C-alpha cells in the first residue's frame, strides 16, 4: 500500500505538467549543465541547451558569456512548430545582460535575420546567420534575443524553469532567462523560460604572445 501511495503521489505531481497551458494561451530544469567542447584552435564550435519543450510563445532572451572570443555567431537551431512551415528569425544582441532590458528595443542591435523550415516539436530547425561579422570579445556579457518574426505560424517552443539555467562548454556559456510574447520587445515577458536551441560559432585563436626583444 505504501508503494502504491508513493506512485500515486509522483503521478499527481508530474503528470499535470504535461497538460499545462502555454504562455501564448495554447494547450500544450533546474541546474547548471556543462557540455563538452567540440572544436579547438579557431574551428567552428557549438553549444546546445535542451530540446524538451513544455511551453512556448514568440521568442526567448538569454545571455551569452564567451570564455574565448567569438569571431562570429554563424547560425542557430531553434525549437519551432508546426513542422514544414517557413521560419523567419531575427536575432538581436546588446553589450550587456538582457536582464532589465526585456521590454524595450533601446540598446539592442540586429545580429542577423535568417530563415529555415520548421522541423517540429523538440527537433532542431537550422537558421543560417553567417556573414554578420559581429565579434563577441571574451569576458563580456551579451544579451541575446531570438524572435520568430512570422509568429504565430510557426511559434517557438521553450521550457519552464524555477530559475535561470546556465549551459556551458570550454569556450561559451549561455544563461537562459525569459520567454517573450507578441509583439517583439514590448510583448509580455515570462520568467524563467529556457531557450531550446544551439548556438554555432567561430572562435578566434589565442592572442599573440608579446615578447620584448
């Protein structure tokens, strides 16, 4: 009987989350996670958060903190649906945290606009951003805003959390803060929501060793 009661308690606590209402009104992890780096010496690298949505709306905000200078963010993956739809994405950035800057476009610059074909729930949809030329020097904090410009078809998927979630490898960390509503910037902000995606980047070589002759 005790075992049955425990199973019932777990069922009551977790199953209702599967039927939660998304931030946009439609029906529908805490901890610091370190992921292995997959490149070295200036070759392309990537950092993935998670693909485990239980909510969604129009966009996400998070902070990038490069440990090694990123010479360019070349692409991202996003979690969008319905599958098969053209996906239009704007990626914005700013020279400090997104925290406290989630409701105004002031101080934000467009990193790039890209398109892709939605791969469906919890599958990566690739968005090409190559050629933007924006450098993210090591040691800084850079607010990042991923916005689906042709929302609501498709919409972005993200994950509820009890606090900011940080994902990192040896070259880059990303701390996820907000889900964003419609319209961009001035739409509702929802905390805390984990962006589901991958950042693809090029990283510069180590700075040259200065030797006094």
